[in-house]
């Protein structure tokens, strides 16, 4: 069973007929008529010849290829095989100019069918089916790739290359989509397994074919094949049960050829099982086959009748087997003739002519089968090399594309990175400038605030302390107080004014800064013990002038706070030189103060402002009743 499919070719001329196209001399008009299946083969044949007459000298025309294919098809249908080969060669020779893979795919498929079914030249059949497959591969038409493989696998099966056929048909299943073609493929695979005596696999594939087949008629054919497999495996009961079911199916009765085949197999199964069978059980299907002119079926009937009479009537058996030989020769089926000769050799073991003919056929069939196997092995090898070459080219192309993509991505990443760096640099520069401006403004503000705070504190002291004492002195003078009392008040005012002067005037930040600083600290500790540590390790000469002034003012404010509010008896000051800063820890054992009270001490608030103005820090750590602690850090 072969898939004989021919599909209409398409071209740029396959469009609705124009006014010009309706002209009787138009190549396109006649080409379209040749494709009309409603017309007779003779009318289509005349139309394609008229179309060809307009194009035979115009190989470049896109309609040239489709017209030659249609002409080849109609020569095949008309059984004009010499003309078929002539126009096929013409189309094959102009294949590069046809430039239509679909036309060439169908043309080689047609020739594959011709060589397989008409010429029985299986070597050329496989060659043409393989070429058709290659063109369909270019078109990525998986269905028709599968059909070509199915036909090649069937040829291999028919030439006893059962292992090769299994491999080809298994490949075909990967491409086939139509359920009918898949069922056909399962049936062929089952036959391969049956011939290889793998009966369980054969049964499995026949059942798959039966399950998937939608046509009731074809399903009965596969069931009959399954029954034949049961006969070969000596499962006669299963065979007879299935055949009895099939023979009663009304669908079978509409096809006398298949009906005769089922009757013949049923009689054969009964006879092999040992049940009594009359010769009429074999003669009835033979009669139907003769009436239907089914010569292949007649070969099977004559073979079974020859076996049936081989013991009871050898002469009659020889007559039936002679009929097999004659039919086999006329149908060019040497394998059937060889099988008949094998049985004749058992009936006439001394017949040298029969033996010689058997050996000749056996050798010829072996050579043919070997040729098919070798040819298909070469085809598979060449196809493998071609696929590997295609894969290699695809891999190289993919690698080039990947490398190009990598280079493109690297450029994009580089440009993006550069743009990002520039953008970050711009933003960083912008924010740095803005931050510098902000810090500068904050320092300036802090300095101004510290100045205003100092002025406000001095103003308060002048108003509250100095002015109050001055007013007290005036009252004493007005009231005639003793001179000694008045002088004491005036002396106090003098000392206070000196303190104001020291506080406001510039601090000596030169080489004697340490002495000035320690002198100021000692002046506030007449009734308090002062402990200073770490000062000898400080390089006072390298300390910036602004840092010296700030340190002096901050420590002075802490000492004033201690003298006025703390009531401490011991004050400890520790100096420590860090990498970029001078760290000073102040501790006393006075009353301490809560955080809320610290926030309301203007002097300490002012001190903190001084520190922040030079990018330093001042940290207070004090609790009421637990002394007072402060940590100062200033740039060194």
C-alpha cells in the first residue's frame, strides 16, 4: 500500500483569470483547465499540451515548472510512460531555473511512485522519494516529509529489509500528522515485526493502527492483518474469533476483494488448527478473486489450495502451485514464485529444473534486497552528512550572531558605563559643591550665632552683675558709707572688668599657648583640685590657631559652669592625640545636671556652637547628682 498524493502547484500566475487570461491562447488559461478534475483526463491532457506550446521556449517563466509537472502527471495517468520520462528529465535538467521547491518536490514524488508501482525499480524509487523529501525539508513541510519516509519504509519492507524499514518508519512517525497516514505506518511496522517473528510487537502495532484508524473499511483490513499474525503465531483460536467477527461486518461485504481475503484466512486458520475443512472453503474465495480479477489474491488462494492438497492429492497440489508460478511471473512478483517453487521441491524433490529455478530466484532476490539495503544505507549516510553539515553551518552562524551580540552588548555596556560615570561625576560634583556651600553657610551661621551668643552673654553680665555692683557703690557713696567698704566694691568691679577683658580679647596662640591655657584652668580652681593628664604627648605647636582658640573658650566655659553651678571639689582633664583630631575628656565630681537643664544653659549652648563651627564635636554626659562629663573633639 503506497501513499499516492499529488498536490496542485502554486505560482505567481495562480490568480483569478483576467480578461486577457480568458484568451484561448493563454498559457495560464489552459494550465488552469488542465488542473480541473471535473474534466476528463483526455480534455485535461489536451489543455496542458496547449499551455506547454506557449511556454516550451520560455524556461524563465514561473509557470514553466508547474506546467511540466502537470504534463508529467497526465502522461502517468494516461500510461504514456516514455513521455513521462522525457518531460521529467526536461524538468530535472532545468531545476535551477524553475526555482520552485514545491514543484520539484511533487515531481520527484510522482517519479518515486512511477518507479515503485509501475517499473518496480526500487532503487530509483528510493532515489526519487529521497529527493522529494529533501525539497519538502527545505519547505519545512513535515507531513510530506513523513509520507516520503513512509513510502521508502514500505519499499524496504517489501524487499525484506525489515530492520531498515523499522528504522525508516519510526522516523516517519515523527513527521506524520494525519491519523490515516499514522495508522498506515503502524500497519507497516507491524508487518516488519511479523516477518521478524516478533509477534507480540506486531500485535501491538496492529492494535494501534486499528485504534487510530477512522475508516471502518481500513480498520477491517488491519484487523484481518492482525488475524493473520495470530495464525503465524499459532494462536488459531484468537485468529478464528477475530475473523468470524470481521466476516459478519456489513462493511466488508461491500468490498468483495477483502471479503474473499477474510474467507480464505478463516479457512486456512481452521485447517491449520486441525478442524475439519472442506475444499469448498478455499474454492469460494478463489472464485470471488477470479471474478474480481484480483490476481494477487488468486496467488494466495492457489498457494493455500496447494498446501491443502499437498498430502491428499499431490498432483492437484502441483497444478495449483503451477498457477502461482504463472501469475507471479505475469505480475513480476518473484518472491511469490520462489515460495511456490519451495513447496514444489517438497512434492518433487528430484526435479532439477525446479531446484535450479529456485536457486536462481533466491540469488536474484538476495542481490535485489542487498542492493536496496546498501542503497538506503548510503542514503542515510549521505543524509546524515548533509544534516551534520547543515547543523555545523547553523552552529557557525549562531556563534557569529552570538559573538556579534556580545560585542554589541559590550559596547552598550561600555557606553552605558561611561555615561553612568559621567552622570555620577556630574551629580557628585554638583552635590559636593552644594554641600560645601551648605556647610560653609552652616559654619558661617554657627559662627555668627556663637558671636551673637557671646555678645548676649557679655551684655547680660554687664547689665546684671557689673551694673548692679556699680549701682551698689553709688548708693554707698550717697549714704556716706566707710571708704574701706566702698573701695572693696570698686576693687571687685575692677577684677570683674579684667575678667571681661580676658574673655573678649584675643588669646595668645603662640608658643606659650599651653601655659596660657593651663593658667586659665588654674584660675578657676582655687578651692578645687585640678588633675591634668596626657598634655605632654600633645604637639601644641601643630594645633591650628582656630582649634586653640576654640579649645580655650570651650574649656573656659566648662570651668565657669563648674565654678558657678557644679560645686565640684575635683576636676579631671585628659588630653589624647588622635590621627586627625585632638580628643579632650572633661570630668568633675559636682552636682551634675539633667539633660533638660543642660539645654537651658546659654554658656554651654554657646560652647557647642563654637565646636560645630570648626567641624568638631562636643558631647555631654551628665545626670543630676552624678557629676558632669564632657567629650571634646577638634581638628588637630
